[in-house]
C-alpha cells in the first residue's frame, strides 16, 4: 500500500486529510511540525510527502531544503494558503514537485498524489502537457493556446487536464464523472455539459480550428 507522510500543524486538518486519503486506499503517517516530519522522513519508507508550508518552528520550506540537501528525492506536494505565482514558484524552487493552494478539494489532492506516484514510477516529473499549440503547465497552472493565455477555473483545469491526457480518444460522460468529479453514479444533472460548454468557449474562441469536439453518442474528444 502507498504510504504518505503528512506534515500539517493543524491537527484537525491533518486528521481530515488522513481520513480522506484512507478512504481512497492510501496509508499515511501524520506529524505536526517540520522537525517531526524530518525525523519521520529519515526513519521511514514513504512514497509521497504532503507538506504544509507555513508551520511554527521548522517550516515546510526549511524542512524540504534540509531533506533535499540530504539527498532525499521523494516526491513532495506543498500545501499552502499562499497562492500567488511568486509563492508557488518559491515553493517549487525550494524543491517541491507540486503545489496545491488551500482551501483545496480532496479529489484534487488525491489526483495530484496519484500524479506524483506515476511520475515517480516513470522516473521523471511531468510538469507540462502539450497538445498541438495548446500547453498546460501543471505547476504554475498556466494554460496557453499559442500565445493566448486561457483563464480557467479549478474544475475547468482538471477537466482539460484529463482531456489532454486522453488526446484523440473519445471520453465518455461516465469517465468524466468518475475521474474529474469523483462521482461513481450519474447525478442526473447537466454539470458536464455546462463545464464542457464553458471550456470550449475559452479554448476555441478566436481561433479558426476548434480543438474540443462532441462525439455524438460517445462523449467528447480533444484534437490537436
């Protein structure tokens, strides 16, 4: 079973996270400060670290810098209420592999942990997705089509990421409900249609060739 180290000084938030991860099949160990987190990391076998950036004493950045200086290359996901571009870049330059801004949705946390595990398995951290002239930076959360930057809401970003990872494939509504919304049932709403419509408007507006297509009777497809 995948073993995650959670370093979070908010006890209630840490327990909530641990419970949510357990429900998704992940085992975890919780520590509440940088010193304890570093001690656990030195003595345990973990697959991913979910690290709060702002903690009393040894903060997340300092803990990570020490870990990296000691040669630990474990994937690290920063959690922080500091969400400006400069904050994210600072955290990544300190050695983090990904950065998630609080408050966050559990489904996104799980998706990012799974992504880090996949990158670990392949031996490389994937930070940019490209489909034709469309580019998505998974770290800075910047999406561009050509030179045009596209402003996306969090769910739209997740939706586009899934479509880009399945480029050229017909993606069904069931797949989107399960993988993007974490629903294992059909809520009988038009939530997918609404988000697809919004995403298409942002993605294809002002361009001669559309990239997001509806496949009648099947679902949706992203094409270069």
